[in-house]
């Protein structure tokens, strides 16, 4: 089956459907996930080990926690080429996070009235690193490094049957706690704690529907960043190289058969060339072929401005477009400018985070960042001179609300100043 080319009313219906897509449908898995989460919450390690043995490949006498010796061995057994790649990716991610980190400040808003903000790291975070069809050491880098830059003292990683590359990345970063469990059982263990895994304040990281459903269920007891669903990628181009565009479409589509990959163009010739190139390049990539045939599309538009307007309505996880169009972008998890900026660079090496909002969540937030690992605490200090200046309007507001105690707390200080 070929990648669809849509225009007119078919294109408009496709875009309207994407606007309403919401987050991943979890209704089918939620009952099973609820049972797992409640079981681990009540029974701790006994339940955790039972599920980990069934689904994560955990041996009967194998410890849940990976030892430091195992981490060291994984790094030593890793090829110099992969070691160098991990080091370079980590350096770029760390530098970007340092630039991103919020600063403390303090300023005088009126004479004698100082306001400011304090920045404090969370005490503990749990980083989920998938280990299913594709082990993702890159996700370990993307979730752990921002926590380190933020100053989080307790960083716990959960990954089912972690690959050597994942353990090597953890060893390089100096991760002290990594647990070989995954799925809903890992989320429950991190959220509520077991005998082997202490609870955390916040959970971050992508996962399958079971992981996502578990994060949704525990979100009132343990903070999460957002619910991440299948990969989404939108491309806008008028005169781009069809080979480069097709390669990017296939690259993102191979994440998952439910991935959403769309090209918006005002060129019929480019649309047909990309369609042909995608057909050729998916012959040996069955996951990408199924994804692009089922959910992919090329949408024909009149102008690139119309393309950007549609992209803003879709609010995709990834968005590639010409740099000249970037000022018009309002809703996207991460943007990639010009044709020599592949989205896969953001997946691995360039520095910005690859844990990004899906399902339209880019309407309200960007990707995972250092800000997800800190608390920004407001701070204020008022002198005798300052209280005389701001108390009168404060008293008026308090009395307008009928809160006489509030008004009196301001009035009495004003009289003592």
C-alpha cells in the first residue's frame, strides 16, 4: 500500500481528525494495569518480582537492582566507537540543559518591596527507559542528564531487561540506582515504593500503553511530566529533496506501527516523488511500511503559510520546516529547521530533549526539560517603608472580597511601620 496523497475535503477531514486525536487510547489496558499497580502497591517486592519474572525476564534469584560491578563491566565491554558516541551525546545534552536551567533572582518592585524566585531541585525522580523492540540508551541520557543538571540527589532508573548499551550509558553518567524491571509494575514500584525500590517524587520517560496507563493511574500520588504516546512527525516543504524527506518519514515511522507521519507541501511533483521514494525505502522496513500505510499521509496545500496553519492545528511532537517559517510556529514539541536537520539528530545527539509531548499536548507544553526537575519558589520581603506603600491597595482588595482578617493583617502592620 502506498503513502496516501490527500487534498481538498479529504485533507481537511484528516486534519480535523488529528485535532481531536487526544492522548493514546488506554481504555483496553487500564483494567489490567490497575490490577498490577494495586498489587505492587499492596504487596511490594513479592508482586513486583512475579510480574518482572513473567514479562521482564528477571531470573528467580536475580537481584532487581543492577550492581555497580555490572555497570562497570558493561562500560568496559562497550566498543570505543559507542563509548565516544555516548560521551558526545551526553556532552551536548548536558550543555543544552545548563543553558536551559532557570536562575534565581531578586528585584525591588517598589521601594522597600523585594520579590524574587528560588530554584530548588526535586529530592528524587524515577526515569523510565524502554527496553522492548528497541533498547533506548538515548532515553537514559535524555531523562537522567536534566536531573543531574537540576541537582536532583536521588535518580532511579527502571528498564526491563536493560541492554548493555543502556547499562553502559548509566555507568558513564554515574547512575547509582538502576532496576531491571519495566511496564506498569515498574511505574507502581517507583510511585509507591517496595522493599527493593524506594519511592520517588516524580516519574519521567516514555513507554508503551501499559507504562502510559500506569503513569496516568499514579499521577495523583506521584507527579509525572506528561503522558507520551506514539511518535508524531510533521514535515513542511516546497522544494526539498524527496530522498531526505522520505528518509525522515521512514525514520520516525519505524518507531511504532501507530506512529503518525505527515508531509505538508504545495508541490504536487514533490508529493509524488516522496511517495515513490517512501515506497522504495519501506520494502525492507515492515514497521515503517505499516505505520505509513495506516496513519501516514501527504497533504497538498495551496501555500506554505496554509501548511504552517495546519501544523499548528495538529500540534505535532516533531516539526520540520524551512527556517523562514519558524516565527509562525505556535504548537510543536520540538522544531527542526531546514533539510539538513534530521529529526533523528534530536533523537540522539544535538542536545534538545527527545521526550516530547504527543496527542496534541504540544498545544500547552514543550518537551522534557530541566524545568521538570526543579521547583521554582516565589520569594518576597517587605520593609516598613514598603508596607506603608502597598498595604492600602491590599486592604481595599481584601475588603472587596469580604476577608476582614486579611485586611487587618495589612492594616496593623501599616500602623506599626
